[in-house]
């Protein structure tokens, strides 16, 4: 089962992007898969599968994009901030 997504871009923007990016469709797919991985929605193996590369190549891909497996998300940091605020306010 394949998922097809359509992006509605202004014609001039699409032309510019297609001129600068040899395979814009694959580039968008890869960027979205990377974002899903960052959010914890995809596993390392699933990202590898989408990218069509092996584990070592996926590790290199993540490193190039400055993504560390298990790194904290903004949601994680916000939850930590709330917990610390609650703990400090209870201690008064």
C-alpha cells in the first residue's frame, strides 16, 4: 500500500524547487520521514526502509541531519520544565 500526498505550491515556487532539486518528490518524502523519526513516530528500521538504505547508512544520514536517536524533543523539555516548576513550588 502506497501513500500519495499532494502539495499545492505556487507554480513559480515549484519550478524553482524542481530546478534546484533533481528529485523533489524523493527529497520531500525523505524530509517528512526524517521529521516523523524526530517525533518518535518511526523507528530506525522504518526510517531505513523508507530511505531504502541499511542501518549504517541510516546512522550516517541521521548524523548529517544532526539527529541523535533518543534525543529530547521540545515536548520532553516542556514536560521537564513543568515537573521542575511543580516540584519547586511544592517545596516552598
